[in-house]
């Protein structure tokens, strides 16, 4: 209703002053009336005493003489307010009544019903008239009574009118003066508050928290202005701090995103990045009924160079390979390093056989020239496999498998060749099918075996183990998890394998506790398929109950991608496992998702740094930066850190100096069977291990 408090305050003051003015007028009128009535009573008493004295000698007459009546009339002839007179004998019987100038009022009920005996001695006031009763003669033995009536109505009214005409202009002028003064002071007193309101609106509209008000009043408004200034200062400081922190976080996230999606050594997109892009390209090609080609290649003879000349030389070759291939492809073609010496080229939509084969030929020709590194001339060839999306039914894993199969066909041909996948290259699928069908039987016949790889602390003391599965197949020999785990996942048999591993670890745990004789944890890997198994928790709980396993000796590892792809199920499951007492580790951290926001929402105890960062610690400053950043991030989140893939003293020294809690790698031990593990000491001599390098 009111946009400013000036309105209601002004109204309140105006009304108050008006009421005060009315009160003054009322008091003046009342005082005037009281004064007039008192004066009239005094005059009436004087008249009554004079008349009573005059008529006392005649009260013995039966009838008062007429001249006496004329005397009364002449006595009150000058009194315009005389109503009338009544004379009573000693028995209060009316013996004479005489009307005055306003005698017509004698017919009013008040005067007709006036009882001389009820009237008090002296004057009284009622009905705008004064009645005066005076005893004629002695009070004890009165000769009679005289009652005089005087009108006050007209005189009081005229007096009040005259009074109002005199004082109303003064009161009104004073009222106007007070109202104007009040409005002036309201405006003056509220002006700082109005200015402060305008100032706050300006801050809200401009969002400029550097603005300050300049009120200097030594009152509550001035104090409010100072408080607003201090509040703005605090907001400005907080905004600056938040802006700086936000910029730092954005830069760190951009850096982490780049390191997560690009190979730190070559600068090419990494496996995760190219797979994500391939999913989109395959969906587009299928939707448009187009085809898509994929060139998969690795380096011939690279392993020998790497083993003989060292990883540093191998890394230099990989950098040169990335440069040569990047110069070779057209704009729009995607080149990525999948890992190790494996690379991938995704041509930009030109999938004609002649074009793809021409690209493969140019790729092979580019590696005919040797690499001149550190005074050495090193020749490295490439084996190229080509596959098309249509042949893989636009399935990503099948497309990659086809390209990989074609590449190995090229390797079988010899160095420097390419092979285009054809549908008759299905032998590997037969192997996969055979392995998939043999999993259940191999589990029942104990062809699988749990190997353990130790984890040590900064003192090289064993503080944990990772349970790793091996399959000694009677036909195919030792089958590695990298081959049979994807097959088991695709065939829906991974849950049976996980259950078997948990039972074997639970069975081995008493011997492990007896051997190590201190608190440690055994890590068991879970896949995304395991997390989607609604009976997983109940199965684990049943096994723990059967083998009387203390959950505090068990840790479950899950990859970053598996956790986040099944986020709701993972969170629910791992919270239950944590409540039971098990620890949770996030494996392959930093290789999958670029956003770190999920770390505040998941239930984990350990971050496990992927070996791709550890492998390049000695040669890549960027790998050192990202590894240090991950360790620092984990510490800030009160998480422990485990690094895997440690093979040399530099990696060991770097990680221990930067506060890594657990270290795992071939420098200390490869994964070994339980029998071999139990022969190991509980701690390692790092100096002796370094000398063996």
C-alpha cells in the first residue's frame, strides 16, 4: 500500500496533531463552560438572596401584593437569561410563579416537575439551566422558599461560538505549523534511510559489491549503513576468494580432463577418448546407413627396442610415431594411442576400399625411414589391421575385435603389411566360444587359481594383497584375465567367477593372517556386471559367515568406469559393504571420467592410481604432475592412495616422497600363488631390490 514509511509516519503524526488540536479545543470549550456556569451560579445566588430579603416581610400575607410581582419583573428585566421565579410557603406549596424573558422554558418537563423539597439549598445546574433555591427566613423555621431559574443554553452556546472564533484560527495555524514541521523532520530524518534503500537497490541491480554508502549519521541509520558496508566488504572478499578458487578448480579440472582424455606422452587422444567418439560415430553411421572404417596398428620390433635400450628410448620412438602419423593423416581424421605401442586411426567418413588401403600403404611407407635417436638409427615397422563397421554390425567391441584380429593377421604375414578384415577370420571367436563354454567346468575342476600380488607401505612392509585370478586351461595353457574376463562378462558367467574368488580368498585368509601376523587387507576385484547382481551382497555375507571372515581384512576394488556406469547400485552396495567393515578402493583412477564431482558422492576408502601414469613417471613431467595431483586430492578427501605398476627405484622414491600410502608392482613381486607368497618375508630390502635393477 505504501512504498515508503514516510506516508504512514506522516499520517500518524498528522492524525495525532489533529487529535491534540481537537483536544485543546475541547478543553478550552469545557473550561469556558465550567467558568461561565460558576459565574452564573454566583450571580443567581446574589439575585435569590436579594429577592428573598425583599419578599420576607410579605410572606405572612395571604396573597402577595401585585406590586411585588412588578418588583420582581423590574429586577430581572435586564437579565436576558431569567426563566422565571417560584415562591413557595413553608409547606412547599406554590403560592406565586413569575415568568421571565425566556419564561417559555417553564413549560418544559424539567421545570414543571422540579420539586422544591428535592432541590438542594443554593444553586444547582441541569438541563442547560441554573436552579437556585433560597430559604426565606430562618433555616430552622422558614417562612417559605424562593426558587429562581436562569437559562445557560444560549449563553453557553454563544460563548463557545465566540471562543471558537477567537482561538480556532490560532489552533489551526499552530496545527498547520506543527504538521509542516513534522513532515520536514520526517523527510530530514528518513532521508538517510531513503538514500540507504536506493543504495541497496543499486547494489542489487548492478551486482557491484565494491560500492559503499557514505552515511555519517551517529544514529541507528548510520550504524545500519556501516553494517551494510562491512557486509559488502565481506561479500566482496568472499566473491574474490570464490572466483579465484573457481578458476583454480576449472584449470585443474581442465588439466585433469586433458590428462584423462589424452595420452600424456604423445599428446594424442587416449583409449577412453577414442572409444567414446567411436560410439557416437557408430551410432551416426548406423542411423544414416553409412559405413565407417577403422585402422588398428602396432609397432613391429618395438618390444625388443624397449627391452634392450630402455623405456626412455621407447618413449622417444612413440613420440616420433605420433608425429609421423599426425603428419600423414588428413584434417578430420582421428589418431589415438590405445596404450603401449598400439595406435588407431579413424578416417573421416571416407570408407572406400581404395582410399582406406591407400592410407594404410602410406602409413607403412612412413615407417620405412629409420628413427634417428641419440646417435642410433632404429627401424620400426607397423602391422595394420582394417575393419569396417558394417562387418561388425556397428558394434564397438566387435569392430575393435575385428580390427585387432586383422592386425594380428598382418603380423603373421611379416613386418610392414596391412590386412582388411573378412568374415572368414573367425577363428578367434571359436576360441572365445570354447573358453566361454569351459568356464563353469573349469571352476568346478579348480583349473582356476588365485595369485596374490603384495602391496607395501613406505617402509617396504607388506600391508596388503591383491587377489588376481589365473586360468591354467588344459588345451590353451595359461589364459590371462584380460582375455577370459571379457568373455565371462559377455557370457553372463562373471558372477560365478567372482563368487569362486571370494570363496578361495576366504579359505586362504587364515593362512595369510598366520603368515603376516598383523592387520592387512586382501583386495578382490569386482566388475560392472557384478555390481548389477542383486544377490552379490547376500552371497558375500553368506561366504563370510561360512568361513568366519573378519570383513576388516577384505577390500573390494572396482574400476572408476564400472562404479559410475552403475552409480546408484554401486553406492547402495558399497555403503552396505562399508557398514559391514570392508574397505572400498576405486581402481584405474584418472583414466575414465573427467569430472571429479562424483568423488563427493561415493563411498570409498582408497584411490588407486592407474599404472599408465606410474609407467611414465621417470620420463614425463606431466605424469608426475597428475600423479602428485591425485595423491594431493586423495589426502584432501581423507582417502588413502595406492599406486600400481611400480617397476623401478625412481617410481618408488617419487611415490614415497609424495605420501603414497600403498605401492604395488613388479619391483617387489609379481602375482604369485599362495604357496610362493607364504615363503616371502613380511618386508622387503629396498636397497637390495634397487641393486637388482
